[in-house]
């Protein structure tokens, strides 16, 4: 009887002793052995799984996993050099065009798949171009089918812009510094081209009364324009002569200005306070007879101009 009890006790203990002798191994499912690095997968049909293994495709632990793809888990993780991919982000050409583009090329030959903000794109000959993108941030991940591989990036498509710059004048020469815009730049004075340059900083000769304009290579970026009189701090009026309506340039930061209009015989025609919009005041002599008028601008230093109405 003692021998029988002893035999039963040994049988009960032996599985636990056996399980402790297996380190980082998986036993279960089929009847095969597969090695991946230092981890050995060996199994026999109907046997419990002992130990633990974690991989990209899932996790094996104690229990039975009849549907687990053990062969996939035994694959090596694919590693590519950080320089394997060349990625170029092209910004929007002009505001609201939504024509940005992401271009990717790979060095090693694989059937790459890119996922951009949840949409999948297949490479062709290791290259991919995704056009017509709105400005903003894009999450990009590159994978390879049937391989354990993923490389992710955050790509920014810049917003399109318009031409901007600043000007200064000295000794009848204006210097322009274009801060945003696409070269080459076409420079016009009074509507006539005087310079074409790829430099963002340039100078041209001007005189009082001239109009400076700068155009970029992209018409949708607009035109940079400066009145030389504004740069000189001069108060001027145009058109002169006028058919009735005319504009007075008032280089001031004030939002309104007092203006009086007189005939040549010093008779008051009109007096009022007028709004200044972009350093300009709109006036009219439409209800007055043809002739010569004096426009008096009452600023910090009063200035009088001669206006001819035809």
C-alpha cells in the first residue's frame, strides 16, 4: 500500500518539476520545433503551453492557442537603415490651392505600403507620390507586407502665402526687402519693368510721385506695391486733374483728419472730418464747377494742395 501511495505522489509532482526545467519555451498545438534567436518554440499536439513569448503578432502564455500563427511569430524583425527612405514634403503653391505633395523613395527593394492619415498607398518601383494635399500635419507609417516592420513619421505640408516685404528710401533710391514670395521678381516703376532679379533684396531709382510694383513668379501670390510719396512722407493728391473724385495720401497713424476745400478766391467750398483708411482720404468735387481749388489738410503741420477739376 505504501508503494502505491508513493507512486501516485510522484506522478502528481512530476509535471511541476518538468515545467520548471523549461525556460522561455512554448509547448503546444502541433508537432514541430522552431528557433528565433534565443527563444525555442517546440510543441506536441494536446500539450499545454509553458512559459511566455511576446512578439509583434501577439503573445503566447499558459493555455492553448490552436489558431495562433506560430510560424509568423518565429520570423525575424526586419531592420532597415534610417537613411533607407527619402521623404520630400512640397507645400501649397498659393493660398487655398490645396496642391501640396508628399514624395517618398526607398533604397532597398520591398513592396512598401504607406499609410497616410489612415489611407493606404502602394509604392511602385520603390517610389510613391501623393499629390493634392491640403496644408497641415500628416501621420505617415511605412510597412512591408509579410514582414515585421514599421517606420513612422510626422509630415507637415506648409500653407501657401502671398508676397510681403518692406521698403526704405534714400537719395532717390528705394531698397526693397521681399520676405515672402517666389523668385524671380519682376520690378516695375510706373508700370514699366526696370529690373528682374532672383535676389530678395534689391534697389531701384525712383522719384516723387512714382509707383513701385513687384511681381513674383506666381501670379496668385499677388503684387507688392509702394507709393514713393508715402515713403517720402509727402501729402499728395491724385488723379490731378480730376473729373470729380480724388484721393489724398496722408502719411499718418491717425484714423481721421480735418480737411477744408477753397476756391482760388478763398471761398470755402466744404469743411469736414474725414476717415483715413490705409493712409488715404477720399474726396469729391463732383458737384462743383470746373476750375482750380485749394485743399487744406489740417494735420500736425497744415499742408495745402492745388487740385484742378476738368
